[in-house]
């Protein structure tokens, strides 16, 4: 589950802020950095070397982050951290999307529609906008009702988890915990509606709607694990490509490059050289389509590529490559065309088919694209998800 441990991750993050995020930081007198990302675009944000997953999650839930990028010469030693970060990002998106879907379901419920017909000047619909402060003050003496309805919503779900003989006891615990986590991330606006109609005979309809969404999101969250494994696999693949290329330069004329690069001492030397030359693997997560683009909030685009840090050259290359031929294909085709002896391709295909199946089962749209720019020897891999 990874996303609630109070530990600290150490990764060189560039965090690009949304407008809301930027104004929040500026209003707290925090200085923003201007940095250039791998795609050569200049952005405003913050950079972190150490962070708690919790803080990243809170910022995503508040809509403060539009993109996160890390670049390193080697990923092997940070494997666990990268996978944890990836899971935190996916879970945060799912929590937000769940909250949105619950709201959309609640305003369709009969008790809310009845309320709207009776109170045309106090409509509860997709345009209702109440400030955080307003909602907090309304909800502050409703704690008992909130706890009570929360239990009413969760009880049947917990019973069905506990009585499911297909789950191991570990799985049961994971699902129980997860159902709580989703409920804990429900926004104030949803609790406002839930508590408003808790005593109404139409409340049961609301609880059923929330339970159905909860079940579907618990299923969707299985995808987080597969995504983190896939991302790591691709990062390692890119890293190995760089190491191979550098090894050929450093150890000119040696036939068995593979044996060479799996010798830990030699590998360390090569990585050092890559660091000196700023030959990096870039990995970025782009969240949603911004708050304005309706229907795109549940989007996640993960991009990977390796290149040296000489931005201008890359930009020229991409410009000229746009004019020349870029080769666009799916990740499956890309894997199939990798030269023999590139270890890890079977594993990559294996993970990919798992990820693909997992997404199809839970109705998450997934597409993978690879762009190869012939002019610059650059390969850009995109994984796009719509939750």
C-alpha cells in the first residue's frame, strides 16, 4: 500500500506547481524556482531532495501539482523509492477521482433532487461552490453524524470482505485498510451533503451509490502496483541502454559488453562517467489536464527518456526530427523490435500484458506510445492512463 508510511523518500524531485499551488507557496513567502524540464519547457515550482510521501499526496489532493519529474544516471539503487513515489501519485489521483465521482453520484440522488426542487435558491448541483472555511464551520458539530454514517457505509463492505473466502487474511487486511483510506479522503463538500440528508429516508440510496463507487475504486487501485513495476522496468531499460552505449566507448573493442556491464565494479565506473557527462534518464508524471479541462482530471501521463543534459541540442534535434521521420508505435511493438540480447525485454512484455489486463478489468483506459526521433537517437516512451 506504501502511501501512508511516515517515512522519508530521497529522490531529486522537480515539482511543477499549478496556479493554485504557486499562489499558495507565494502567499506563504516561499520562493519558487524556475527550472527547465526534460522537454525543454520552463516551469515554476519547487525542487526537493527529501520529502515525505504524505506531503506529496496532500499537495496532489489540493490540486497544487501539475507535474513531477526526476532525472538520474542510474535508478537501480533507488528502485524502492521510485516505486513508492509512483504508487503515491497513482493513489492520490484515485482518491481525487473517487471524491469527484461520489459528488456526481450524490447530486443525482432523489433526496438531493427533491431538495433542489423545494429550494431553488440553494441548489446543490455541479455548480455549487462553498468555501473550505464555510464547510468546516457547518461540519464542526456534526462529528458524531459523520462517524455514524461512515460506519453505516463501510459495514456492509467490511462484512463482504471478511466473508470472502478467495482473499487471504493479508488481502482482507489490505482491502479493509483501503476502504478506510478512500473514505478518509472524501472531501468536505461530500460530507456536507451526506450529513445534510443523513436523517432523510433517501439516505440509503446515497450510501448504496457510495459503496458501489468504493468497490470499483478499490479494484482500480490494484493497478497502482502494476504501474510502479512497469515504470521501474522501463527506467532500468533506459539506464541499461545508456550504460551499454558508454561501455562501448570506454572499453573499446571488447566483444562481450553484457558480461562487462554486469560486473559491479565496472558498472560503478560507467555510472560515474555517465554522471560526469550528465547522461540522464528522465521520468515524469503529468497529472490531470488541469482543473479547467473537464473530464481530464483523472488523467495521468508518465513519460520516460534518456538523453544528455544539453538541452538546446535536444531541442534542435526534436525540431529537425519533427521535420524528418519520427516513428510512432505502441510499447508492445517497441519491445518486439529491440535487438536480440537486450536483456529484460521478455520481462517488460510480461509486465506490460499484466498492466494491460489489469487496466481492462477495472475500466482504466491505458495506452502506451513510443516515439523514436531518428535524428537524435532519442526514444520517448509515454504511458497514458485515464482513471
